[in-house]
C-alpha cells in the first residue's frame, strides 16, 4: 500500500509530529515521525531542506532564528507544497535554531503549528596540553576564538586533556597557565572530529640534593622542598631527586629545603633558561651541609670509655658513620644535617646504650654507659662464713658472654668490665658438673655478691 495514492483523502501528513499506522486496525501497528527538515543537526555550509504542506498559491512566511541569525523569507507554490533550501552560514554559532512557518494568507491554520528546532552541534576537538618535556600538563585553561569572537573555553583535566565543541572554520587556541599567563597558542582548522596537541612553554625543574661524605658524593633522600611562589611542597626520592613539573621558564623561583622541619638552604633561581632559551628540563644541584658531631662515651662513674665502637645512623636513610673512641672516650664525625640514632658497643659487639639527637648545628654529645665497666666480686662462704677456695664461678647476663673464674684463698673471684643488669651467678666444685648454688641479681653498680 502506497501513501498517499492508495489512501482516501482523510489520510494526510500535513502536520509535523508522530504518526501511528495500523494494519486491519489491530493486527499490527507502528509509528513514524514527520518533520519540517530532512535532519535534526547540520554543520556550517550544509543545506537544510525544508518541506511543508499548505493550500495551492497560499502565501507563507518561513523564519529561522537563533544565535544572532534571523532569516525571513516569503514563499508561495502553485501546488501548495513548500520546498525551500537554506544553507547554514559559515559564521553560524553552535546552538539551537527555531524554524517556524505560518500562513500569511490566512487559509491554513495548523495545530500543532509548523515550528521545529534543529541544532548546529559542532565537532568535539580533543586537546592535550604538553610542556617542553613532552609531558601532559593538567589544569591549563584553553580559550578558542574565531577572529575576535570567543568560540569556547575549557580546562584540562589531571591527565592534561580537554575537549571543545567547534564548528567548521579556523580557530586560534590559546593556553593559559594559572588562568592569566599565556604559555601556548596555535591555529587549527576544523572540518571534523579531531585530536591535537597544544604545546606549552613550561619547563620541568629537577632538584637534586647531595652531600660530601668521606670524600664521596651521597644523594640525600627525604628532603622537603617548599616552592615558595606556589606554597607547594615536594620531597626528594631515594636518589635525592625531586621533580617539579611545568613551571614558567621566565619566572624567579625560591626553594626552601628542610629536613625534619628544619631549614638548611634557601635557593633563589632567577629563571629556568639555558642560554636564554626555555628547555624541557632545568637541573639544580643543592648541597646538604655536613656538621661536626663529637660524641663522648663514658663508663660507670663517668670513667673514660676508650676503644668503644660507636655508630651514628641518619634516620631517613642518609649516611651511617662508624668509629672508635680514643683514649679520652671521644669520637668525631663530620655528619650530614639530619636526625641520628647513636649506638655504643663494646668489643664483643654488645650494644650498651643508644640515643637519638637532632644534628642541625655542631653538637657535643655525651653518651653514658653506666652499666658497663663494673667490677663484680663473688665471695663464696661456707656455713661458718669462711671463704672457700677453688670454687668455679660462672657469671652471665647483661647481654655479655659467659665469664668464668676460680675463687682465691679468701673465697673471692673477681670479674672486671662487667655489663650490669640482671646477672646470674652459678657455683661449681672442681670435680662435679652439678651446680652447688645458682642465684640471680639485679646489678647497677660495682659490688660484692655473697653466696653460701
């Protein structure tokens, strides 16, 4: 069945809107739409074909309005079929346009009226802003203009990408850093959906923090860097390096370097140029100072502790220093600015004491080992309080190796350079492996322990 030739005069499609079709009333049905235009979206320079049905030779006014465009034309047709082509202007802005047809002869009144919207949608243009190192730059404002007329504005995401809807034509796209500094500009021609890179005049600043340790260069990790202009903070990695991405090359920057919240260097960089030319990477090396650390180690009662093993370990993974105290119980390190754990060991590698200090200036530190260097005498007595000679005495505890001695004629055995704390004393006869007596003591000073 063909429309309209196989239908009665009651069937018509002279009104715009949605129509229903039925086969034998109930067997099947479907819908279709009748519009004034042959499409709902058009780009610049495309033709909008418009059709409407009126009485033969009826005068109508066709109006297209929207986004500064107002096109009005009076039409008539001997057959009553209005057929009009309108070309979307090359300057048409993106947006919605209203098409309206009304009879000026007054013969035909349509309900619903001949009024319909269509759009000029533009094409999605995908931008990636990139700095001089070729890295995407986030949070850059992009403004597009066509001649002197604004055509769109967007901000790149955290991945450095953004999209604008632009119509067919030539556009100037400008990149702004912090919304005010122009860092890039290029002209693009739009004919379809496309992706483009927008180069930005921005430089990466690479800061490396090092120090001279025992004649060799050491990279200093966990250094805080405050970029004073932006009040942003960065931290050096395990290689002593921090990277500050996408900075203006013609700007003066200030860096405040800290460790443990204490500042050790303020550096001013007048610009990020090499030979007056912006570059992708600008490198700055900053020295972390070394500071004199003198450690004095004492034994019990403040006695000089010579030949003690001393280590100073920087807590954030910078250097570890090792040394041995001299005859005055002193060892000196030229240490990197930082915070240190100091540990004292005896000749048997037993740790005697440890402490933590902030080394932000020259320091003289005293570390007492009050439980080291004790003299412990063990007096072995019989039932009547008389000393017993030739008794094997074993002394252990305090983290030190087992110490042994025999009692002398007065029943006393003496042990020197004992580490105090919890000590166990065990007595054996010379001809038996079974202990005669075993006793535990808490020892803080040199003393004589009596066992019966």
